């Protein structure tokens, strides 16, 4: 299926820095709760991500990640997700986060 460029522009993908992270043991699939700062225009958003194979909550704080910020909030168990962190599967299907390879300003939009 082809996607029109105008449709792509509707997806707001931004970079942010993880400011807080904690285990989410109540989740059906092991996950980590994340709080991500996207800069002045967007602010901090929270989400949960199934990234426990390669990431520990304490170690991910301060890292920049890439996320979709314009989906409506979604209830994930007892936690409200306000953005969607993006990742790619490794050879075993485990999530590897998408991150910029250099530090960039929080809130920068992907293009």
C-alpha cells in the first residue's frame, strides 16, 4: 500500500529525552513506564514500552528517543499512555529503540 506524502505529514514524530523511568510489573507483557520531555511546545508525556530485553529503567534516563506525539491518549492497564515510543525488532523480535545518533534539541520533528 502506498502512502501519500500528505498522510505522512500528519504523523508527528518528535525527539525527546527520558526524564523518569520505572518498571511496570502490572503490564501483561514486561514493560517500562517512561516520562519523556519533548520541549516547550509539547512538554512532558508519559508512555509504557515493551523494551525490557535491552533497557533498564535507571539506565534509560537521560537518553533521547523518538516517538509519535499526536496519537490520542490510550489506557494501558492502569497507566495512561500519551505518546508512542518507536523501535525496530532485532533478529529475535526484541525492541531496539530508535534514537538520534547525535544529541538534538528536544521536540525536534522528524523529516
